């Protein structure tokens, strides 16, 4: 099967799986990540497998443990699907190596896993969608779904986060999530293109936080 056709089928598969998400990881997020990945691929000018990169971008959230109750089963379904549309065992392994090791939460409390370049591109593409104006909107949306407080100046952002602590939202505030994760992503970008795109988005988040706190303080007087 031609790779264009395979990508069309992956597009439809990801759309079906992600369209019911209500945590800011819906299919619109997936499409932005695919587009970011295309952009980075084009500007990085390094030999990378485009089919593997874009497939992993489409599929990166499908077996995520915050979104599905049984990630092992979701991974198995994904493998079966990829085999049905003509991917070889090696290609399937390359894609799953990326989708299984991409998440920020998976890097917490562990030695950083070095992703292949295709994975580094998808990781940057995903992280770009977590920062800037869209990142701000997604964090507020996610915080709303999980009933986080907006802000509480008496709760300091957590530093040394384990994965379990990161997913414990009882003490979390939306504003603290910026300090615990979102502001750190710029420095974690893998590619030069990712770093360049992250710069403006970082400035926008910093401006947002400073305006937010200024308004909050007026309300406290
Ligand atoms: P990953 O899949 O890389 O581990 P996360 O699950 O941490 O990513 O986050 C995906 C997106 O969900 C974040 O970029 C952010 O927008 C939102 N999010 C995650 N945790 C929180 C939180 N505690 N408060 C607000 N938003 C969150
Ligand atoms: Ni994602």
C-alpha cells in the first residue's frame, strides 16, 4: 500500500479514537501536532523517515495512560491496525517506540530516554501545542475538566515531581501547572526549529502570567 493511502487510513483511525476526548487532547490537537511535525520536518533538513514521523504524530496519544483505561490493550489494537494496513513489524516497532516514550509524564522520576530523530520531532510538535496561546487554553480547559483551582498563592508550585504526584490534582492549580511543566518545555525542545517556535510562545505565556498576577493582586486589595 502507498504511504499516502496509509496516512489517510491512520488519519481516519486517529479521528475515530480521539473525537470523543474532552480533556484538550481531541482530534484538533492531533491535527495541530501533525502539522507542527510536517513543519519541523521541512525546516530541519535532516534525513528522517516522513511516514514514521507523521504516523507517530497521528497516533501519539492513542494509548496514553491518562486517556485510556487499558493502555496495553490500546497498544495491541494499534499494532493490529498498523499490520492490517501493511506496516512491517519493524515499522510498527519504530512507531510504538515513539508513541510509548513521548509523554512528559513518562520522563518524570526517570532517566531521560533518547528518542530517535523522528520521535524527537513528534515530541517537539506535541510540546509546541502545550505552550503559547493554545497551550494556555488547553491548560485552562484541562484544569476545568478536573476541577482544579484556578490559582492559590498559598500553594507553591511543586518541584521534584514523580509521575504519581504529577497526576495527583488535589493540590494542583491551573497557574501552578505553568511552573510545573509548561514553562519548562522551551528548554526541553529537541530540534532547532522547535526551539525557535517555542521562543515566542514562551514570551506569550510569561506575559499572560504576569498580567494574571497583577489583576489577581488588584482583586485582593
Ligand atoms: P504528556 O502526555 O506529555 O505527559 P500531559 O498529560 O502532562 O502531557 O499534558 C498534556 C496537556 O494537558 C498539557 O500540555 C496541559 O495543557 C494539560 N495538562 C496536563 N496536566 C495538567 C494540569 N495539572 N493542569 C492543567 N493542565 C494540564
Ligand atoms: Ni499530545
